[in-house]
């Protein structure tokens, strides 16, 4: 096999939360497999090109990867993801419960693939990092979870609402998969203090985790198309992800 | 930054996207990381009509500094507009403004 693995990509339809049909982008490495699976949870800017590219990045590294459009209900899969994300923002985001239902559909899809090796990892950034953590606390069907600078894991009581009824940090005792967390020390949401609180709760409950905090980086330091991008920290972070998933998703 | 700083307000009027105008239903003001402008955190303004679909949107991303300048300009223009309105309608204005007009 050549160093650069081929892949095939397609959109599939999942039956998401409440039976709603949602679209998901799949990237499948060339070859017979079996492949470890990765489910990506997109960030607040939506089912964006960055997430589609990142889905392919996982396939390039030998993972069968899927990224569901969690904003499908707000504009379908044909609308400009940017406009859909603005609509979601105007509506106060999506409900945590709906996200869990949609992500469960992506995990189920992954586990049903004959070329999946039986292992499934979960990764998300920004709101998706928060979502990935919530999912791994509520559903016990993933083998490893990566949270990239999840904002709003620590929430004040007055921030809770019908869509976000429980602060994720209060779900820590139910976390059922090893967690890798990457954070920028210049970030304000989550702030370094909130990251410390998050980690203290993990330690309190004896949860397997590794947190890495980067100086000179703020929020979204993987986003190569944004001024927030920090190449050195991002590449180190990616290596942490490959090592972590390599350890927990190998058969 | 992944903030929950967001304000949603009613908007009556129209906005332009491309070469099309569409009627508005709401305006959304937020402070979060920029999606397009080559900036970090920005004030975003979205003028929307959610009844027309996600693409009925005119979006703006501004630095905090220029957003403050815009706010000041809006305040000045609105104060002047209120003055004009008071003059034309001849009622509802404070006496000082009526005399000045």
C-alpha cells in the first residue's frame, strides 16, 4: 500500500433523535480493514468544511470516520452550513438530548459496518468537545473520547436551560471511556480555571484521562483557516490524538 | 472562546444578500470567535428571517472596537431621527426639542 492511502467518501442518511433523518459524511479508507471507527461531533460553526476535511483526515490515518450533521433540522444538508449555524445560534443552540440521540445514530452506524474493528472513538471541538464529553457520560458505547477545548463543561446554574438542563461537569461520575483533553491556556471559554475544575472532577471520580494544556494557544488552535491557528501546538495535539486513539481503538 | 453571549431582538425591515432583498424578522447580536473575518473574537450581527430558511441572512463580523463605534454612530443617528420624527409629527416631543426645531 502506498504511503498515502486512498479512500472513498459519501453522504449517508441516519435515523437520528426522534426518528428524524439526518445526513452524515463518511470517509472510508481503501482496503479490506478492519478499521477502528471515529465519530466526529462538529463545532458551533456547524457541519463545516473543516469538519468534512477532518473526517477525511481520519480516513487517511486508517480510521473509518463519520460526521453527522447535527444542524440538519435547521436547514437541511443542502443549505450553506454557515447560514444554518447562524440560525442555530439565534435559537440558542441545539438541545443536548437531541445531540445525544443523533450521535448515538452515528455510533450505531459505525458499529454496524462490517469493516469496523469493533472499536469506536468520539471526538469533538468547541461545543462539539462539550458534546463529546456529555455523550461519553450518558451513553456507554464508545471506547475513547477526545474533547478539544470544550466550552461550557463547567456551567453556572443561571446558564442552564431546557436545551442544556445539566452542567456536563456534573455528569463526570458517569463517564465510561478514557478521555483525552486538549486546551489552550489563552482560551476564555473554557478558561484555564474551568479546565482545572474539569480535571479535578475527573480525578475525584477516578476517571482515566489525560489533559494537555498549551501555552501560546487560545480557542480553536487546530483551525488552520483561522488566525487562532497555532501550528506547533496543533501538530503536537494531533500527535496526542493519534497516540490516544492508537492505544484505545486498536483491536 | 465558545461563549453564550447572545442577544436576539425583533427586526422590521429588509436586508440584502447578494442581489436579493428579503424581509427581516429578527436581529442577533453575539460575541464569539469569527467564522470568516481574519480575527479572533468578534461581535457578530445576523439579520435573519427564520421563516424564509437559513439563507435569508445578512451576516456581519466586527471587531469589538469598531462595533462600539457603530453603536455610537447608531446612537447619534437614532437621536437625530427621533428629533426629526418629533418635528414632523409635532407631538410627543419634549418642549426643548420642539423649540430647537
